[in-house]
C-alpha cells in the first residue's frame, strides 16, 4: 500500500514539474527533428522589484564608502555634502527624479577612437530639475534645496601616452619601444588638424549647492588614468542679454527699419496716378532712399536678362549674391564644421590622405 502511495506521489510530482515548466514538443516531419522549447515562468512584479532594489543597494554599498571617504579628504563644503547625500539617499529610496538626474549625465559613447569627442548628456533635463529638502521634485522655487547644475568636464589621456602616440605615428618611435601599451597606442588615432587632440568632454549633472571648488574636488574622485578638469558649470536662471547680443539685435533692427522705411517711401512715390516731377538733386536723394526698398529690389532682381539694361543680373546683383554666399560658407566652416559632435574627424581626415 505504501509503495503504491509513493509511486502515485512520484508521478504527481513529475506531472506537476512538467506543467510548471510548460514544455512544448514540436516535431519537424520534413527533417525528422524534434525541437523542445521550455517556457520559463514569467517573473512577477514583486520579484522584479526585489531584483532592482538589491542591485541598487549592492551598487551603493560598493560606491558610497569611496565617495564618503573621498569627500572627507576632498574637503567639500557642508552644502555640497548635504546635496550629494540627498542624492544617494534618494537613489536608495528609488525616487523618480534621481532617474532624470542619472539620465541627464553624459555616458562614454562609442566611436571615441574615430573622433567622437563629446558625451554631453541632456542639458535641459539637468537644469530643469529641482529638489526639496524632503527629497521630492518640485517646481516651486521657494521650496528648492538645490537645482540640477550642468557641468562640462574635460578628460584626457596621460600626456606622456598621447605624445608617444604622436611620435609613433610620425615614425619617431619604434613599436618595440612601446612596451605593454603597444597595441593600445597603435589604435590611438593621430589627427594633426585638430588642436584639442584626444580630449573628451563629458556632461555631468550635480547639485547646485556645490560651488566650483567642490566640483573640482569631485572630479578628482573619478577613477580615470589621466587628467580631468572642469570647463564650466551652468544653473538655470533668467535669460540675460549681453552686450554682444544687444549690438547684433540693434544692427538687425536698424536694417529692418531701413528696409521698411525705404519700401514705404517707394510705395508712396509709385502709388500716385501722376508721376512726381523731381529735380536732379531730388532724384539722387530718392534713388538713395529707395535703394533698400524690398519691392524695388525684388522687381529688379527678377527682371528678365534680355531686359536688363542696367547689368544687374549679370553684374552687380550676382556679385552681391556671391559675396553673401561666400560669407555664409565662411561662417559655416568656422562655427559648424569644427564642432566634433556632428562628424567623425578621424574618418573624414582619412578620406583626404
């Protein structure tokens, strides 16, 4: 009797395990191949939550002691230390704004050896973040403990390694003299057309309670075998117009008023039924006045070449357009072309070798 009960329990155990595993046998009759697919039971939300929290806690346990000991030796200001501790505590409590803060930071990206020099992160996401003393995100400036402060960090390989790589590509150093870093130095590109060679810029989001000295100290805690320096930090503030921007706006405003006034005078002169008789001096004054007229210049620009008795289309007008086009090309090559975030400098340089 006991043997039958044990056999029955054994069979039930096998059936139960087979049901939980949900094995499905599919036979391919053409090739006589039997494929067995095992469907793993779906993870529950509680299990996923525990897995995430365990991962974050283990990560903080390994990072936090180093940060605390490093911040103690770095002599951070009390406000900066409080802000950093608020961030770590909120990460442990899985606050939603900490995800925004981490997401806004620049991460080392791909293509560094082919010229990608920027990992800037999300500027707007960082500076729009505001946190209260209770560790909650807020939009009320009176409740802010700190805001997100976007900092641009420059990291660079050791100068000795970079100089050795340059000399190697110039043929001044033999591969046998490179030691254990031979394979690495051979992969470092040599780009003589750029000044900030092998600099990489990283965007970091830090609490605004930290000043520039605090940020400099925090940068030293980055485990990087090279040099790192702070370029600048920015916090969201009211838009301010500097003198250069004001001068540019005044120039454009003057040109707009000039075109508007010239067009208005041209319209008055040609709107009457009778032509206004003007003497020689008045005609010269009027011709200078309407020289900036939008209607007059458009009509002359679109004039048929066969009717162009002033030589505008084939002469002065086209020359003016050429000058304007060349000016835009110069501006583009000056301000857009060297911006390495939008092209791979090493790849482009290799095309012209």
